[in-house]
C-alpha cells in the first residue's frame, strides 16, 4: 500500500469513527417495528426546532425538541397518520414548523417566486440573446462589405 | 431609456425587500393561535400541588398567561416588571411554570416577589406545546370569550405593556361590558 493509500485508509477510519456522532442526538426512543421507526425518523426530520431554527427536531438537543419528539413518538404509537401529526404541529406552531411548508394563500409567494424568477430570467435571457444575434448579424455584413469595398 | 429604468426599479424593489428583512427579528414566529380559543389545561398548582389550576375557571375574565422558568434568563429580566404590573391589579396574571422543579420555582417567587394570581406547573412541557410555546418568556392575553387576543414573545417591558397590552385589555373589557 502506498503512502497515499495509508492516508486514505486513515481518513476513512476517522470518518467511520465519527459517523456515529451524527446519530447520537435522538437515542431515547425506538420502535420495534421498522416501518414505524422509519415514519418517526421521517417526521422528526421534517419538523423545525423553533428554539434553534436551523435544526430539525431530530437533530436538536433543545428541551423543546425532546418534548416534541416525545409527542411525535406518542402520536405514532397511538396510530395517528403523518398528516394528523403535521396538523397537530401546524395548529400550534404555524407553517414555519414544517421545513417543507404547504402551499396555502400565505405561502404561495414562497413557492411561486422561484418559478416566476426562472421565467423572468428565461425571457430576459432570450430577448438578450436574440438582440445580440441581430446586432451580431449587422457587423458581419458590414465587415464583409467593408474589406470588399476597400478592395474594389 | 428602458435599459436604465428597468434595472433601477428592480434594484429599488430588491433593496426594499432586503431593508425590511434587516429590520425583522428572525427568531419571531407568529402564532397561529391568535383569535382562536385558548387551549385548556388543568395542572397542579406550584404553591400546593394538591390544588389544580384550571384554565376554565378564567372563562369570562380577561387574563394573562405568562410562561416562565427559573432556568430562563429573560424571565428574571422581566420579573420586576410583572411584580409592578400585578400591583396595578389590571388583570389577573396566571403563571405557567415550564419544565421547572417546584423547589427552585417557589424559592424564586419568595426572593423576587410573586406577581401571579396562580401558577400552574407544566413539568413535562405538554401544555406549553398546546400553546405553541417555543421560548420563554412568552406572554398571552386571553379575552373573556376564552380566545387568545395577543401574544408577546420576549421579556415584558412597561413600554410593551402600555402600547400592546393595555389598549387590547381595555377593548376586551369594554366589549364584555357591552355584552352583559
């Protein structure tokens, strides 16, 4: 194994050693049923922790996140659907609690703006390119005409 | 002509958005509960856990729910303000002691004064979730019809009390007077 190979192997080993840290936050609850566990993990990753706004409640150590994970766990165990759980959170914390907000009257600008901006960009770019093409046509004609005129 | 006007107008619009964005508090999350019936709770009292503090008993009154905990720095900051407001006796102030232990909370009230008509203890934070609480101190104003009129997320100040709370309290109480 070359020195570079050792270095790579070392980095991989370090990476594996730290990989567990990413899962260390939520250790208190587990479902025996892998389907329920997957739902639990899915929902807690979609909910924003409002104390630490750039973390999901799955990733956060804040007390509120712990409480909300407990509630999600309880609701899944009680047989609530994903929609009912999201509704529960929305009724209390508003659209901001979902990392992927629903499309409503209030959030339509949020969802629509990127599309509008893309359309605007396409139209603007299209007009710009066409104009450049038209302008570019004229000089080539004059360029050709120029030397010819000069030659004759 | 348009070559200059269009980018300029776009620049002004973008600038306006960014300017407004600069002056907004990103940690403020508007509550969807405003105008909706206040979530009910029945919780053991801080002073005497055998006694239950029930939100239903406040029906017909204009009242304040103040969410606090001894672990919360902003709560210590606002506490003298509450003591002073309580002395004016405008509306009853109910405390919601959030994720705290009774001994430290009782000690806190002994040392700093007790502005609360009653304090409900929410040890597991379940009631706080129902009220959409995400960071103490938070203060709710509830009307005589049991609906939430207003929510303040930050330490209470005399300025906020005079500007945001007193006019709404007066309006709520006047409405109640007209009905009865």
